[in-house]
C-alpha cells in the first residue's frame, strides 16, 4: 500500500489497489464474515472515499483490516484490524495525548488515541476485542490498548488486552507506559 501524505483521499490507482487487497483478504477469511457478500461491501466503499482513506491507513500501518460484522440497523459494515499481532506500525505508543505530555523522559513518538483519531478510526472496546478473539486468536505475542473507561483514565490508568493460555486477558497499566510489543487495534464503520 502506498502512504498518502496530508490528504485524506486516495488516487484511483490507490483505491483500486486497496480494494483488491481487501477483496482477497475477505475471500481468504470467510469465517470472519459468514453470509456477507463482497460486492455489497465494495459498493459502499466506492462511495466512501474518506473511509477508504482510513482503511488504507489501517493497511499501511500493518492492521490488515477485514470485515467482521454487519450492523443491519445502521446498514454499516464493520472492519477491525485482523493482523495476527498488534499492528507493527502502531506499537511503542502510550495511551493518549495527556499521557504523552505527562512523560518527562523517553517520550514515545505518539499515542494510541491520537493515531486512531488521525486515521479516522476508533480503538476497539474490550467487548469488541473479545468478539474479535471469537473469530480466531490474535495477539498471542503482543498486546493492544483498548478504550478505557473515564474513571480508570482519570486515575492515570489505561487498559489493554492480549490472548494467552487459551484466554483473553484484560490488564491495566499507567497510560503513559509504552512497550515494543503493545499497539492498538482499530475499528471502522462503512
């Protein structure tokens, strides 16, 4: 995938390339989206240039986005990052801007919340993370920040999840912490 610079729209060539990648991933992983048809998803994507741009950002940072759900009430397809491990281009980051600014030494380059906002996506919630793990097992060697309730965040903490010993674990850490094996997974509704 080609990285776009300071514009939230892809060229026709980039759109075609991304749609092909997404279609191939969709077809290889039918267990993630039983009963959904690619042609309907592609039709929605083709009229949503900003959503395609966000999916491209998910792709170029290593997220391998794929459709995992269809919200019939809102008529929206839901994409999650489906890379085996937390996306490589989104690791070694703290939780949010407040945590980033609070660090006095060894600041990471970015935060999960800022990156997600810049990409036009949302961090997975704990529930979404657990639902993703029902499709197949992710984060066997890494971990991913998840949306943190305000009462935890106000006390300086943030939540992350991983998959170990056949189970999904939810943990806490200082929001300003960052590790080479911790990133975040995002979601996008189209």
